[in-house]
C-alpha cells in the first residue's frame, strides 16, 4: 500500500453562494443606494430637471457634511445601546463660543484677521465639544444615569447655555479664513486640487483592495474572485471620478470669477471665464472623518470594545474590557465630532446663531438608523450612516426645491425614521 500524497489545499474563495455573497456586498447598502437613486430621479422629474444639476448637487454635498460627521459618532453611541439627544444643542453652544472667540476674545489679543484665529477657533471647538461629551459620558458610565435622561437634559442645558453666552444675540461676521470651513467660494478647492484628490482616492481604493486580498490569502480566509475585485475597484473609482467631474462642472459666479481674474492679472474675455468650484472643504473634511472613524471602528481595539459592549455588555465586562471608560470615550468622541460640525455650520452661515443645530439630533439619529445601525446595539457601519445622512439631506433639499412647507418636511422626516426602524426589525428577523 502506498500512502496518499498530501496536496496543499487551494486557498478558500467565495465561489459558492449567491452573487452578492461572492462580491461580499451588503444587501442593505444596495437597498439604500437604490432608494437614494429613486429619490434623486423622482425629485429631478418633479422639479423640472433642477435637482440633478451640478449646482444643486454641490450644495447638497456641503449641506450633508455637518450631519454626516455627527452621524459617524452616533453609530458608536447607538452600537453601545445608548442614545445622544444633545448633539444639536452641543453644536449650538460650541458654535456660539467659537463665534464670540472670533469676534471678541481673540481679536483683543491677536488683532483682526490674524492667521491664528481660524485654527485656534477650530481647536477650541474640538476641546469644548469633547469636554461636554466626556462629562455626559461620565454621568452615564460612572453614575449610572440612563443616556436618554442625561442627553435629554443636555439638550435643554446646552441650548440654554448657547443663549446665555450672548444673551440671545447673533454673532457675526466670522474670520475670513474660518469661512472656508463652510464651503462657498472661500471653501472651494478648485479643479486642479479636486482632480489630484480624486486620483489619490482611486489609487488608495486599488491599494486597499489589494492589501485586503493579500491579507485574506495569507490567513486562509475566503476571498472574492479576481474579477469581482476588479469590478468593485472600477465602480468605486468611477463614482469618485464622476463626483470630481460634477464638482468641476459648477462654475464660480461671474462677479467672483472676474475679481479673481483681476487679482491674478488675467484679462477678462468677452464671454467670461469658466472657473470651477471643485470639491468643497467641508465635504473633504467629512470624507476624512468618515475614513478615520471607519478605521477606528474596524481596525482598532477601541472599536472592537465598542461592538463587544453593544453585543453583550455583561460578557464584555467579564472579559476584562473597561466598559465604563470605553463608554465615556464614546460620548467624548461624539462631542468632539459635534465641535467639528459646529465649525462647518457656523462658517457656512458666517454667523453664530441660537437656532444653529436645531433638530439636528433628529437628522443624525435618523441617518444612523437608516444607514443600518440597529437600536438594539451591536450592529452598525460608518459608511452606512454617512449614506443615510445623504438620503435625509436629499429628502429635505428636494422638498425645499418643490416648495414644501416646513411642517410637512418634518412629517416626512419622522415618517422615514419610523419606516427605517420597521425595515431594520424585518431585516433582523429575516437573518435570525
């Protein structure tokens, strides 16, 4: 008898199962993309082709940035089986503080339009927002007060504090350099920078897919077919390049373009100049925040602790995770993200107002839930929440274009939130 020859087993692959399982594509993400496409096409038809214009899409991306940034933090909060109702109020009070800092405090020491004013205001916003978040997290984690009560109280306290900072006055205008954080002409990065960013993004997508495939093969995990990776890379790069082309097809206003040409010694032709806006700075900030938060949630120990707590808090604590400190850091991170969003919102208005952040808590929670974050905890994705923010803002923007009254807009948003939770329950029952 001869011994059987041992042969190396081929690396496992996702050759079996449905097409979606082979591509490892989340069906819920596809559903959201389909819903977003339906919303865009529907509003474009109803508005007579106005919705899908470069101008409206560019403004839509800027309007989404603030809520999308906060939604990335809300994912981690909800994953831990908690809620934060105070995000809009935190944005409001931080916006007031940085407004006063730029108009009154910093000019007294640095003078008007000093180059340090904008970075110091951003740093102040992050410190104040993060401190508020840590304080609320301490109340929840160490004193055992339910997050619903703490953040509901925070909604009232910080909204009142925003009024108290300036006794209800609107603070304006902001520092010229700071206004770039709000988008607009000051925050438009231009065509060349936009194409460079798009090229770098496409390169990173291809590199990330290659590293992911190599890592899976090394550890013997299932891998997608080679053609599937190629299709995903082509689709992702196509979306990036299409977004860059859209941003570059929206020109600066004629008056602004003329002033720019005169400042740079360029003769103004009879037909004018086509100077693209390019991607807006707040949109770029939101994308970077989304990538960083995804890395934290999926590649860092802190992210694994957060999902472990959401899956089974008792087991997570028994396994040695400091659940209280982790929960406190989650709320601190949420507050820091509110500070970043406050910079974008305040710069976009070029003023600090008492109404800033009103109802943002509704849009942020709805974005996370629509994006697939389960209110039962333990499940959620950063990319899904950002896509959910785009869906919510698309609904609002489309209704504004159609002249829908604000009360009816709120009714639609509330109905969409309830529908999203119902769909989430159906999905969870199906996978069980």
